[in-house]
């Protein structure tokens, strides 16, 4: 869903990816594939529905408004030869941002190893008054390469039709790797590139620079049902901060019918820049 908020480093990504420091674009085994790498929807045959809620008590600064995010999504990769995903996200951030995001994603397995996906999204937000409102349709495109040795490689381009929202939805991309040395352990790294970071955060339409963030994450399946997650983020791409770092953690429970996840993202540099989240997923 995320992101200062849980993010691409600041846009919404969801509870499970957040718990792994956002290192999830080569993993994408859940409905979070819609937003992070739509190609991942073809990785497994499934039909799943999920709902999640995230809250940041102080957005952007210690006295900032709280941010509340609710998201629901469904992925279907059982009926057709291609996978489809739909998602709806609601954001409430005091008077500084409120509105909706709609995602419609498609994925197709080009071979047993190579998957292609695209996500068409509609962004409709009011932010700091109508003059800074966002009303745009844009597209993400992703590839996922899967190897039987437990290795996944991913590459994704975001907002490829420019939204003109340089603070939270810039033209950007990510490259990712995930390695699973054995079934219960997954280790991931994502490299995110923001091509449109404003040089001056108070002038988002001014000169831009290219900036980067680095995401490290690990997930361990304990006793076949309990999930332990941790991660770390070095974020130099967020327009709100020159250099921010986060530590992340999460726990979860999963069986054949349901998954429940809890996640936390904490700022290393600021006591107020923290995010909490909970997710429920149903498998059909």
C-alpha cells in the first residue's frame, strides 16, 4: 500500500512487502503483485481475495496528520490462460491528501520461466487543495524470470505515462532479485530508481534529478504455518527526505484457506515516521 508512507518507497505497497523492507518485486506471490510487479500474478495458479489497513500516526513530520490507507484486491489465475487482478485503495491524510486509486492488472506466462504483466491504474486524489489535485491514468509494466533453483529476477517500470505528480507517483523503475535456498526461507533485494525527484521538495515542478533507494528483506516459514519477516530500507529517492532509513518487521499465519499478516515500518532517523499494518487474505 507504501511510503515516507510504505512505498515504492513512498507510495502504497502493502503489509507483507512493507514487512520485508519493500524487497518484494521478485517475490510477488500475493495480491501485492498487482502494484509491485504484475508479472508475478502468473507465478502460481490461485484465486485469492484480500483486505488490508495501514496507519501512519504522523505523516511526513511529528505534527503532521495521520495517514490511513484501506485496500482490497482480488487475483484470479485459475480460469483463463492469463492472470487478472483488480484492486481499490482509499487514502485519507487529513487535508493534505485524500482520494482513491483503482488498479486493473493482467499477466501472461510467455514460458515456464518468463512472465509478463501490466497494470493500468487510475489515480484520483485531492492534495493541498484543488490546485495540487491528481487525476491521471497511467501504466506499469513488469517482467519476472523464474528459475527452478529457487531464483527469481524481476524488472518493473512505474507510471510510464507521466502523471505529473512528482512527489508520490513519478516515472520510475525497479530491478529485483529473490533467492530461496530452501523452501522455508526467502531472501530478497530491490533497487528502486526515481527518475523525477525534485531537487527542491517545496517546488515539485522544478528541476529534477535521478535518485535511488535500496530494499533488503527476508521471510522465514516456521513449522509450515507461521511467517517471520524483517527488512531494511535505505531511501534516497523520496522527495520528502534527502536520506531516510527504515527497519521493518512482521509476523503472519497461513494455511490453505486464510492468511493473516501484521507489519511494522520504523524510521531510523525520526521517532514519528512509522507505519503499522494488518492484512487478511482468503484463498479459494
